[in-house]
C-alpha cells in the first residue's frame, strides 16, 4: 500500500505529495516542524509536540490556520490511514507560497503536511555498547540570532554539525555555544551523570527544549535522583561518570567516547541503563491512543 500523506487538508499518495517551488519553507527554511513517535498505537507526548509547534510558529509570527485539537486529530487520522502501530511522525508547517522576496506577508496561507512512516531504529548494538561522538567545529547558533526553542525548518547549523560528525567518522557531535559552553548535539539533547546526580545544559546555552529531555528529567526526579539544568564546559562532559543523549528518534543512547577520550568506564553506565528501562516502560503505557 502506498503511503498516504496529509497535505493541505487532504490525503494524497506519497508520489503526489508535492508543494510549490515558491513555498517559503523551501526558499528560506521559513517554517516549523516536529518529529513525533508512536509506540504500539499510542502517540507519545502528542500534546507537548503540538504545543511546541504552535509556540515556534507564534515566535516567527506564522499563523497555523487550524486549532491545536484539529491538528492532533489530523496526526491520529494520518496514522490510522496508514495503519501504522509504531511510527515516526513528521509534522511540517511552512509559511506557504509567496514571491521571491523575503516578505512573509506575501504568503497568504501556511502549508501543512503530516508524514507518518515506519520508524528506522538505530542498531541495538549502539545502545548496548554506547556511542562514540565528536565535538563539532561548527558552533551552535547564538540564541539571540535564532531562539533554539523554535524548531525551525532552517537546520543548516545542525547539518553543518552533522557533517563535522561524519568527517570524524561518528554519528553525533557535541555543539558548543559561541562562548564555549556545551549546548546539545546536532539532533539530540545531552546529559551527564556526576556522583549519581544528573545534569543537562539549560536551553539558553542554545539547545532545543527537548521533549525526551523533559521526560527523562521527570523520570529521574521520580526515582529520587538529584537532577537539573547546569551550564557545562566540555571538560565537565569528559570528566563525567556517564553521558547520554536524548531525542525522539534515539530515545536515550549512552555515549562512551568523545574523540579519543573515554567517558567513565567506557561502557554504558548504570544510571543511563535505569533511565532507559523506565523510559521504555513509559512509552509503552503513556500517550494518546488510536
Ligand atoms: N535538539 C535538536 C536540535 C533536535 O533537533 C532534539 C534536540 C531532541 O528533542 P526531542 O523533543 O525530540 O526530544 C532534537 C530532535 C534526526 C532529527 O534525524 C532530530 C530532530 C528532528 C529531526 C531529525 O536526528 N529533532
């Protein structure tokens, strides 16, 4: 069965899902998006993703022409249309069709599309052995230039970071802020564990407010751990007992090496493993059913 895409109010076959070359999402990366997951016919943190989408849209003064509830319903409908139990969901809202100038006022109507597809998982081996990563040469956008809370369609900063990772022969790279603090990775938030305490950099160093990051903070709190936001330098990560990354696609993935430096024992740590177990339970029981 061909994949059905929700595009501007209707379902179309994947091969027919096309947008204009005058769409400002394409011309300028002018728009917002979300990556969401469903597990066993439950959409994980759907409301939170839709809220972040609308907050980002508001921050760039992009009016989404349907209500949040209608948007959530469309996500569910798209999943049902494609009969997917476990899915990766990509939601995109662009400024829409305009002229060749930057002026967003020339775009009269936002373009909305929703893609639901099978999820491509990282190999299990990476979770068992842990991930080697690098430090990107590219610095994270300064928050005063582009607020990291906005999950915008303009991902070139992250893609340049990803190219740095590829050049180093690894999957992910730590991105530092312009003033040298650890912000996040190219598509994941970062955590460290120090003497049993769990820390992640605050959003104002240039990281996205991750939905998986938030879920992990709550799990750690419930387990009675001391957990919180802390500005950190690369040395703090290198000297940590454990390090892991969080994101919708990766979930929680241990980091065991940064360039030629081993983190902790060089194996995934106990706290990382515990958090992974609890997160896995949460994704099986929580979420909007369909
Ligand atoms: N930081 C950035 C910059 C992200 O893009 C995360 C953190 C994790 O956030 P969530 O809310 O998912 O826990 C993301 C996630 C990819 C990819 O292919 C990743 C993301 C979006 C699209 C693709 O790795 N975003």
